[in-house]
């Protein structure tokens, strides 16, 4: 229980010291009024029973110090994710909030920082807010602060803008416009729904022409401000084996014969020296092809988005879209379900067609027909 000790200062004033044990340490707070001391003592004891009591001295560490230590401890992060977090901290979070100690970081300070950044760069603000919230939630779990100051309603929500979608004909036009050695690099994102890094990470051993499948085992990633690195796919779900559509199999066969070395570890998209093709070189070729095809707004990743949209329109379930796209959770796959709205309209039109040929009949057995137009009353013209 908290202990309250009354004492007198050298000037003859009363003081009330409240002593309690939090996380194995004795914490003392001093008050001028007994009423305030009693309130603090009772509140602290209640917090201790709830497990939310925090030693005031624990939150003296600055956000800069704690955030950098937090990032260093995250050994599970991919290089691209680590580079992104480091950039968000150094460029957007720590310059303004870093000097605050953890206990002194108020909700109003976080709100002011977020709103100012959101006015300039909305997507970046939400990314930075989610990172800050994760760091401070860990500080709460470490009993350094009692509650997180990240209380901005609606902040940090993922607001991915709708990506443009290409038609089958537009993808075909882009394939015709790009140099032949890169044609398969356009077809695989569209028809096999591969990410750019997954495409460039493919080797001869990943292609099984006998069963018409392609296996994703590795991917190139480009950490922010650093050279590309080869590693595992974006998520564990990214390791997958996919059926190659029949219209793409002949292109795969021709590409292997013409551009790929004989070894099992030969890159599917090599440079003239046999090394893996860089994303920059593929992007240059794609920039020219998309302009010729009349879709300068399309990015390479939009080909994958288009292919997943086609798959959804063909009737693929969310689980099937997740597997095809290598998604770790259904949230990403659900964005492609908007394509089913067009599919639903096609179903409705087909049902209406059945009625028109008299295949659907009412209970009296007569074929359903469109109602006859009522003749308007009154004199006919003429």
C-alpha cells in the first residue's frame, strides 16, 4: 500500500510524501496538500492493481534514443522495411518529436505534428504515424509510459489510391512495343500476377515446362537509398508455385531457348554479362513501351494489379486471389473484388436473356413476355 508521510519544511510549511513501490522500485511524490496526496495514493494503488502503474522516472528517455533502440532490436524486418522505417524516423518523426522524453510526449504534440505533416504529404504522414504508434505501444508494454499519446482519430489508416487497370488488349500492345527480351517480363506480372522483384529473381530452375508452372523462391528488393538486394519474397505467402496460362507458355518456351543460359541457376532475365537484370533497366524499357501502347500512366506494378483484377472478374475467390498474388492477409486481396461488380452485371444480363427466350415461366405455365405498350387515349395525329 502507498505510505503518506507528513513533514515540515525549513520554512515551516507542511509537505506530504507519498511512497509506493512500482516495478520493484520505491517511488516518492511530494504534495503541498493532503487531499492531493490522498488522491495520488489511491490512484496509484488502483493502477497497480490494473497493471498500469508506471515509475515516473522510467519515461525520462528521449523518443530519439528509444526509437533507435527499438529499430535496432527489430531483427525480423526485411531490408526494405528497415530502410523505410529508418527514413521515416530520420526525415519525419524525430526532427520534431525526438527531443521529447517518452513521459512528456503529449497527445496534443503528436496531433500537431501529424496534422502539419498530413497537410503536406498525406500518405507519408499515415506511414510515419503508424510507425510512431508501434514504437510507443512497445514503450507501454515495457512499462515506460502508462498510455500511448497516439490518439489522433482516423490517423494511420491505409488509404491506398485505386491503381489504374489495363485491358488485355493494352497489355498485348505493350508487349508488342517492348524489346523481345523483355516481353516475358511484361506477361508474367499480368498473367501470373508476379511482383517486379519476383520476376527479376526468377531462374531457369524455377520454370517447369512439363507441368506449365513457375515457382517463386526469391525476389529482388530495393531498400530506400541503397542498392538492390536479393532475398526471400515479400512475405512467406510469397513463396508459391503458380500455373502458367496456356497463352503464355509458348512465350516462356521461346524465351528460355533464346535468352536464358543452360545452367539451372541462370537468370531468366540476364544482362549481356549473365548477371541479373536491374529494375532500372527494365523500367526504362517499360517507360517507352507503355507510351507507345497509349497508357503512359501504367506502372509495372499495375500489370500485376490488372491481372489480379482479371482473375477476380473470372470468378476467383478471395483465398484463390491471396494464393495467386502471394498475399499474407485477405485485406490486400479484397481490393480486387470490385471487379465482381462488373461480373455481377454480366450475370444479370445473362439471366435476362434466359427470360427473353421463354425459358423462365410464371406459375400458370405461360412464357414471360415484356408487357405490351398501352395505347394512349385521345385522337391519333394526322
